[in-house]
C-alpha cells in the first residue's frame, strides 16, 4: 500500500521537488521584491505542492541564509569605523619634514 508519505519519497518526486524549487527561486531572483509574490505565485504553489512541508521549511531557511551571506559577504564593518587618530605628539612628529641631505 502506497501512502502519501511514501509517494513523495520516490526518486521522481524528489526530482520534481528540486526542479519546482529551482524554478520558484529563479523567479524570485529575476523579479523585484514588490512584484515577486504576484508573479511567482503559481510557481510557489507548485513548489509547496510537490515538496514535503518539512523540506519546504528547510529549503526556505536555506535560501534565507544564502541571501544573508550574499548580502554581508562584501560588507566590511571596519570600513565603517572612523579613522584612527594618533596622539598629539605623534601627529606633531609626522608634520615635521625630514630632509636627509641639505
């Protein structure tokens, strides 16, 4: 007897799940945030219908982590810091010009 859980655990069903997930994610990446929900709605329904609910949760978390990693990959918090100031004595020494041969 084949149950609903067993039906989703075949090689073909996993392949369909992965392809529907990939199609949905491509749609999300190609459309702006405001339009993504309406334009990708049919792909989202297919994705959620072909994948097990726990897989959908896992894949969605995975995508959010990937987006956060991409967002912060080029972000360097050191660039946001103010320049380091030296003590007044060091600053005064820097202003003096050294001429080795006059």
